[in-house]
């Protein structure tokens, strides 16, 4: 699954650690999601979209193999 978390973080000049603290997860979790190594839970995906004030579809996109 593709995502634009890194882009959204850049718009707010945030580090992975900054976002992790806002969402009460580890920096490693944010890194794993950004790099596609981990697919977040529905709840976490919704929290990420809500934090950036965008639709979940603006953050996450299924790839053909998904």
C-alpha cells in the first residue's frame, strides 16, 4: 500500500519522531508505515488522516498487488 505520510510530514516540517509522539506510537512504527513494511490498523490510519486534516484516501492508496 502506497502512502503520502512523508509528504504530509514535510508540509508541516515534522520528523517521524514528532508524528509518532502526536499519535502515541513509536518512531519505528511511522518509519515502517512510510516505507511500506507495515500496514497500519484502521484506527491508526484514521488517526493519521485526521491529524493531517485530509481524507484517508489522500494518505493511503492500494497498489495493484494489494
